């Protein structure tokens, strides 16, 4: 996820942010699902990928992404996990 490939077939999501007072209301899930719907219309996007800490995995799997497993990314003390969705 460190290289930008303008003609690549995988879209990488780097973050989904909802302000604290609006969290836990389904907004992030709604936004992810709508975004995925839009990406399915794109002919060049074949998959969506992201990395996440374990406490956000429920959100991403509810949105339709599949847990691939632990990521080899090391940034900070927490483990990262890779999620992916084939469109």
C-alpha cells in the first residue's frame, strides 16, 4: 500500500473517519457500503484492500470485506490485519 499505481486494479482504503460524537451510529458502515457500490460500477477496479487493527475488523467485515489474515505491515505496537474484497 505504499505505491500508487494509477492503472492498478486494486483500490486501497487508507482510513474511514467519523467524528467522535457521531460514532457508533452506523455512519462508517453506511459510507463503506455506498463506496463499495460505486466502486463496483468502475470497470478498472477489481478489488478493494485495506489494513486494520483488530478492533475495527467487525466494521470492515460487515461492509463486505474478508479478513485475509495478519499483515506484514509494522507501524506502532498494534498488529495490523489485511482485509480484501473482490468486486
